[in-house]
C-alpha cells in the first residue's frame, strides 16, 4: 500500500493508544478499585478491609471491593498484588507476616516486601495475649513461667500455623524466659482457641479478637499482653514487660500497600483518604470493637517501621531455628 498522508493518518487513528500512568492519575479513580486481602474471608483483618472499601465510594464516588486470596501464609495474595499494574486500582492489606516474617521464612517468596510495594498507610495493631487453659491451675504469669521451667514438666502451646505471628510470639517468649514448651500448629486462630477450651493444649499467644470472648466468659485465663501497651479491651491485664519479661513485644500490625511505581498523585490520594478515614472517632471505635488498637501512620513513616520489623522477626526466626515443613 502506498504510504500517502491520508493512509498514515488513518493508521494512526486505528492504532491503540497507550496512556501513560502519570496521565491516568489525573482522573483517578475512574473505575472500581480492588483490595486484596491475602487471608480467608471472615478473619479479623476483614474488619479493617471492609471499613476501607465501604468508605471509598463515599469519598471518591467510585466503588471498591474486597477480594480474599488466601493461601501459603499470605504469600499467594501478596504475590498477586506485587505483580498488579501499578495504577492504583489494585491495592492490598498487608501484615507483619506478609511483609515481615515471610521474608525470613520462605527461601523463594516470589516478591520483595520492600521494593515491590509502596506503603499507603499503617492503620492498626492486633495485640497478642498469653492465655492458658482454665484447668491448668495457673492464674499469674510468674506461676506459669515457673511451671514451664520446671524440670520434667511438659507444656504444650498451640499456634495458628508454622511461622505464624502466634508461633513466633511464643518462641520469642521462650527465648526471653527460658520456658520449655512444645509446639502444636493448627490451621487458624479459631482452631487454636477451641483446642485451648477443650484442654488439648495448655497455652497460646493469640490475637485479641480470637480469644476475647472466652476470656470475658471465664473459659480461659489471660496472663499477659505481649505488647508495648495494655489492651484497651482488657485494661487491667498487665503487659509482659510490666511483669518483668522484656523484649517480648509481638504486635501484629496491619497496613495498606500499593504496587511499587504507583504514580505519586495516586499514592497521595490514597494515603490522604486512608489516614482521614481511620482517624475518625467512629472508625476508631469500630477497630477497637474488632480487637484492634488504632495506630495510623503515613506511608512514608511506615517504611521505617516495616524495615525494622523485618529485622526483628528475622532475628527471632534464626534464634529459634523456625522452619516451614
């Protein structure tokens, strides 16, 4: 075909146009936004994700949906988020597991927790509480440590899985106190709570939402909070540090991330919206009711939190020789 001016113009008009991400950011958002949660539906983390997705259309005028992609200790959904187009239409809810411990646990993770993501904001913490079965006959932390250190005594503790935050919290406690406890992994925190209620295990470090109702009903005994501060849901329960056990803080943080290279204008819009939403009194009340401690941090500030947390958990994993089977 002869390349006339007319033919060149027609060819240009028919060719698909690729709009740079920076240009698309100017009209953000113009369609539905997907929030990936790399854990099963119905978990305590869904509370935070759905607060965000429910508030999004009120602020931006566009819908947002939550998509649960669980599996492999959160790596499946996290990997999908890392490989998503960095345009602000796919973001994820991350935790100290997906962006902290997993980096030290998996030799081939499939994503880089630092370089493949841009933090939008940190929003809250889930505190771990040390609880024991009611018929263990223990009511204080000091008595439990003495029992767990007694020669010939066998203490079984449960966790929500190998390499989970509850597993690592218990191993950190063992390092700090010299307690001798055998590990029994379960598939999720609800199974651990039921095993404790049924006296199949002696103790566990569990996130507050998983055991709060059992503590309040008197079905299990709470001994300490593995956090830098007391739990708002149980203000009389002292922390491990207040009871003489240092270096045993095991808060499970929650934050939102976008894929790396998401346009700065989009990141600014997402961070401003998220921080505004999660600092309102109404949302703070919802988070506390769900067992969280509200702790809103900008994406920029959260980078430092993430880097430090990764180092801390890697140290615990190495010292306790934790390996995934």
